[in-house]
């Protein structure tokens, strides 16, 4: 048994087998093809291109680096071998699937079948299969970041995972996520939290763990690889206890969000896709305090169309009914990239063209989203807020665009509501001008993940800053207080929607500051409800 300690980003216990994921293993989408002859032709052309590339690589390297060059030659031969070709051709023909998908499936089947065999010649052949398959998939195009988790739920181990990769995963097949990079407030971790999956970061991972048994302790941040019997038995018991504790919490699903002395607090959920809507209702949240709208923009090849956005927001509005649903306009850039956005390389993307700046830069994209939100507003209780605001000038521009959007809808007789708008307070600049900002909207929402990052000048994703990135820093606490006071002075409600809102050690502090509402991942709604129901604000400290 080996024991590794990292940082837990979502609690819970998982016991199962490890699936080691390496990003170079391209994953692609499956679709049915009608013209099989063409698909076979495309596959064959890609195969010949790959053979040509590999033979050129062999020629170029055979003198200086003969061992590696021989690998290229072996791979070219494998591509020319009848068995590899036939396996893929027969899958395309019989199952009528696209060539890239057939190559990927063949690759994954071979790798899964032989991965536990240690014979060096077999491992070498498997590596060659993996590499030629990836080469072919690259030539055939259609790469997508969907990770194939297989049939049995696994503990996914990876050096790093992007928000897109997390988003595309089949969460039914995930027991836990363990990565080397990331932090508790990195976007990938937040998504894993929303999926309610125990997750650890900052673990030195090893590709040899693939297929090994493991235990993930999402309370202490510990990973046990090949756990011995005692550990397994202990964690089986803890998993059951965990389940029981969760069942106790579930009794609070229909209780009010009211302190002992009777103050009503808004308790909302943060979600990152339509799949999470059911958890908002399941845990009895008051609504959605933060809908991270990026899910329709990531993991695809082009901008989403207005109608697609509209249908999603309409579904949110209708599902939530009278409950509030706050859509955060899209916060792309930095760690949330898509090729089609074509954002030029930036030295410091976290401080670059992201959030509202990107939207104001891509007005067509922004307008399409605003139109979609307004159109959907007729179907429920929507509100909207803007991320990464740092100046009043940005608000001037937004207000102008909104006026145009509304005029356009009126002209066409499309119904919409004058929904409430809000500003996310995520930059120190926004804190300092929060009074001016509060005059322009009906609520402020503190994004403490980014606010901490920009206040401390510490990258929220950098594992080396673990122990230094301190979201309880007095500067952050003082800023929250300032924003509450500024917001209230202008008649604005103030919410916290960053991860800090779920920190029950701070619930009482926030309530005493006068915070009106908290918005947390769905799985944290009940623990926070418990904490606020145990708070008595009439008792002075
Ligand atoms: C935040 O920064 O606290 C926030 C809620 O936004 P995100 O985590 O999506 O950047
Ligand atoms: Mg943010």
C-alpha cells in the first residue's frame, strides 16, 4: 500500500479502481455515417498520410537517433499491417461509425486488454498502437476532450484536467477525481464539486497506478493506492457513516433558511450546466445564485447560436418556476478557452482578456447572449449579472448594449421582463467603487475566488501557493464588509457566490456582516442551511 497526501477539494469517500488519463490520448465523438465508402476512403487516406509522416521521421532521425527512429519504422509497419487496418475497417462497416471514433475505440480496447501485462514487448506494441491511433485521430480531425471512462465507475487520476474535460465527462462513471495541478478554487475543482464527487489536488500522480485499487479520502486529502485490507475495511465503514450523515442532512431539505433569531437569509445554488438543475431542487435551494454560463461555449467548434442559448435559459427559467435564477454572463478567457475564440497568446491570461472584457470585445457574442437571456426572462424569475467588472465605463457600455437589445426585442414584439441585474465583485477595483456600482444595479455578488486571487496577487490555481492562498485573509474579510456596507447604503442586496460562501466556519461571520444571501454548490446547500439555522444573531459576541 502507498499513501499520498494532497488537498481535498470536495469531501466524501471513494473506493474503486484508478483510471489514469493522459491528455495526449485524443478522445473524439461518435456519430453515425451514411456514406461508408467515403468513411473507409478517408480512413485509408489518413493511414497513408500517417505512414508517410512516420517514414519521413525515420529517415530524418535514423542516423543521429537510431533507437527512436526504429520506433517510427515499427509504427509505420503496424499501420501497414493488415490486422490493424481490418479491425478499424470492419468497425466502420459493421457499426457505421466515423473513422476517428473507430480508431479511438480500437485503441482503447487494446490498451485496456493488455495494460496489466508487464511483458516489455507487449507494452511496446501497446504504446505503438496508442501513438499511431492518436496520430490518425489527429489527421482525421474531430478531436474532442471527452474522456472515455469505460463501463465501470472509476477514480480518475490525471496530471491536470481542464474545465472542458470535466464538463464532458459522464459523471455516472466517476467515483473520484485526483489531479496533480489545480486548487480548491480552480474551475475544474469547482465543477467536480458541483458533480458531488470527492476530489483531491496536489497529489504526485503516477501512470503505473492505472488499474490499481485505491481509496480516496476527500476529508483529509489522502489517496491510498493498493490499500491493505484494514484500510479497505475502515473506509467501507466510514463510507457508510458518511452516507448516514448525509441522510441526516437531507432532513433539512424543506426547512427554512432562517437564523435562530428569525432572520431570513437567501440560500442559493451555484450550477455549471443544465444537468445540475435537478440537484438545486433536490437540496431545496432557494434558487440559483450563480449559473456559470460557460458550459454552452466550451468543448465545441464554434460560438453557440442565440436560439441554443435561449432554449437553455428557458429551461432554467421554467424548471425554477418562481425561484430566482441568476445567469452570470459568460466568463471566458483565462483558463476557459475554446479554439474558436482565437484569443491571442497572453503572457498573463488571468489578468488578460477575460470575462466582461472579452464580451465587450466580442459584442456580437455578448449581444446574442443578452438577447437569449431577455427572451427567456418571459418564462420565469431570471436575473443576470456580469463577471470581472472593474470600472463604471464597462457598465456604461453594458447599459448601452442592453438598451439596444431591449429595443430590438420590442420592435419585433418579442416578450421579455425587465429583469434585475447585478454586478460580480471580483476585483479590488470593484470593491473600491462598490458604492458607485451599487447605484447601477439591484444586487452585488461577491466572487471571492477571483477576489482573493486578485487581492493577494496569487494565482488561485497554483498548487505551489497552497497554504499561502488564504481566502480568510483579513484583507478579503474587510473587503466583504466594505461591499456589504456600500451595497446596503445604495439599497442593493449583497450575496457571496464564491467558494467561501460554503465555508461553514464563516457562516456566522458573514451573517453578522449583514450578507443577505449565500450561493454554494448544490451539495453544500444543506451543510450551510444547518450552520445558519444554528446561528443566533441576537446574542452579541
Ligand atoms: C468567483 O470568482 O468567486 C466566482 C464565483 O466566479 P468563478 O469561480 O466562476 O470565477
Ligand atoms: Mg470569478
